[in-house]
C-alpha cells in the first residue's frame, strides 16, 4: 500500500477495531497484531487541506498557509474557552457554525489517570478511543464548544486535563469510580454552571446521568520502556506489531503516534 497517512479509524466492540487509512485505501490492523509490519516514509508530506507538498507539517498535516487561515487550526481549537465566534472574527464562520456552535460533551475518563475532557457530540466514543481511555463517562451536555471549554477549565482546577501518553502506553490503569468522581466534582463548579446558564440561556448546560463506558484495546504486550519512532528522524519503522492503543501503534521496536504524522506519504508492507 502507498499513500498519505491519516489518523487511525476505530470502532468500539468487545475490543477496539482499528484500520489505518493509507491514501484512498484502508488497512485492517487487528489481524496484523503479532505479525511484522513495515512503514517507510518517502520523504514527502502533502497538506491534508490543499494537497500541496510541504516541507513541514503544521497542526497535524497542514502546510503553513493553511495552518494560518483555517478555523480548524486556530488557537481556540486547543483552548475552546477562547472562542471568538461571537466577536465576528472566526476565520471561517460557516465552519464554526458546523463544528463549534453545536452540542458538545464534557466527560471524565481514565487514561493515565482521572482526566476531564470535551468533545463534539458526534465524536463519542471516538474521542475516548483516540486518547487511550479505558473508561469514560459523559457528565455534561452543553450548547457550544466554548461553553464546554469554560466548564472544562473549571473542572481542570481539580483534575488533570492532559493525558500522560507514556503512562497510558505502559498498560491499563485500575478501574476508577467515575460516577462517584462526577458526584464529587460537579458540586464544586455549581456556581460556574449557574453563571453559564445565566449568560447563555437555560438550555446551555444539561447534567447527564449516563453509564460508564468500558474500552478494551487490542494489545498483546505493553512496553516496559517507551521509545518513540519518528519519521522526521528515521524513515523506516518496522517490527512486530504488539498492539494498538489510542492513536499509537505498539511495536517490539518502539511506538509511533500515527496522528502526529498525518499527511506523511508512506509505503506499507505486510506479511
């Protein structure tokens, strides 16, 4: 197979099923666990938006001009509480309406430990899988991405909002009582939630009573020591595929974050 990489696609079942997009093709990965796999970077990177060749990838697969002009690459994607759509300064208002001015979830997850996060309403459970969560629980449904960011910032004063990817790749954590954690945390941000209701309307925030989602990954063996493959330093990544978790392929020779190398042109060789 030959083409540009995109982040792995996943579906939730008894364990996560993964496929790797390579150009216009899809490589089913679960059957390859325990077998050899070789990815060779050709040296080419093609912008995932405009398709032009670029020497360096920005914002996970974009050329520099697209990174500067696309709303999906703006800083408010990383910090949604800073959304400036209401000020009329969104880079692409139509994109903002379709992706930011829509319902979002605030959730708790068990990745490298207890974590708070947010995602668009269409991205569950994909977002949880991409982060390598073994458990997840949606606790709030809110009207816009900015509101989700404001709620997340309040919760992040008490719980982590980042995943320690090295810890996540060393194995599955012990299960956490996510419902009990939600019952502990939410009362502490009650004033903030009331403020959001006053600012954005009575339908701005809804408390949820969902069940915890358990997620199992196709991993035969976790690494005891984490070493990372990097196409910018070594064009060939190969070894026995030991498992997949989050957006990482776990080889006996090291791990690689596929999402980091979006738009890199590769040749993939399987047995």
